[in-house]
């Protein structure tokens, strides 16, 4: 089992800080911790050729999301309204939460 050192989870709002999609925001669809990548909904789209199959009935040129390296994205804090670094803290009741490093607000929903 590989431990993840990244603080990004599925359904987080993130902003891309490097690359051709720089400055765009989106929701994380999938995290690939072994490779250190994330898939962001409707961003970093690439075109792939596909034969007709059960998944792609028609076949042809398919647009799909390509993985981005996790260091190229930053979490978005609802209170700060911008990209922030995240920290971790253990609350009095023993629950771990992610915190915004700017305002100290919990990033958990």
C-alpha cells in the first residue's frame, strides 16, 4: 500500500497553476496517487481515435480528460476565493481536517 502525500481528494475544487490550461478551475473527478496525477472535469481535454466497441458505439475521434500532475494544481478555498495551500490539523474530537493556510478555515464540506 502506497501512502499519499498529496492533500487533494475527489470532488475538490482546484485551479490549474501550470500548463496550457493555466488559470482554469474545475472539480477533481479522480485521483491517481500511485502516479501523482488527477483528472479534472472538462479540462485538459485530448483527442483519441477509438474503434467502435461496447463503450464507444460509433467510434471515431473521442475527446476525453487527460491526467494532470498534482503539483500543477492547487485547492480553492471557499472563503479566500482563490488557490491556497492546505495543511492538516487534528481536532479535539480526534477528527483530521484539511485547513486553508491563508485563513485557517476548514476545507472539508
